[in-house]
């Protein structure tokens, strides 16, 4: 029982995400299956955040990195959180120049070295951000 109690802070931290980054607010749902669906969506979001954090921290440890510059003024962050990681990708945009329903030109996003480093640590190919599909 004591062992389970010691891990309570980890559980409470994950529940804190519901009110923090996910901004869960009270909603009126008429049926139980809608309640289950919205809770399942929030569970998947929390699970995704936990997996992002786990992957980047494991990759940092394997690469002997003590931190990556995610904080303001590019200060090192020794234990990156998912909201901080996702924040650096918030401004990425791809634009399509369209005339008469046809794509004339695609303006690809330009990734910063920090974004490339984070993608490498997450084992995500950078070309997912830089190669467009017109469909």
C-alpha cells in the first residue's frame, strides 16, 4: 500500500494535465456514451503526452544530453514536458498557392535547428514537415 501511495504524485500530475494544457471545462453531455467518448479522447491525449515525454527523455539519456534549450532565452531544459515540446512546433505552417482549384506552388515550412534536434530525439523524420502532399 505504501508503494502505491508513493506513486500517487505521478498520477496526480497526469490528472493536473486535464485542467492545465488540455483545458478541460465542464460540458453538458446527455448520454453516457458521449461522456465515455470525451473521457477516452482526453485519455488518449494524456497518453500521447506521456509517450512524447518518455521518448524524448530516453533519447536524451541515450545521447548523453543534459538538456535541450526549450526554455525562454534558450535555457536548457533537463526534463522536457510535452506542452513545452509541442509549443516549439506551434508556428509551423505550410501554404498552398491555388488558382482555379489547382495547386500552383507550395510554400514549405522551414524548421529551426532546435526543431530538427527535437524531431531527431523523438525519432520523427523531418520530411514529414517539409514534404507536402496535395491531396
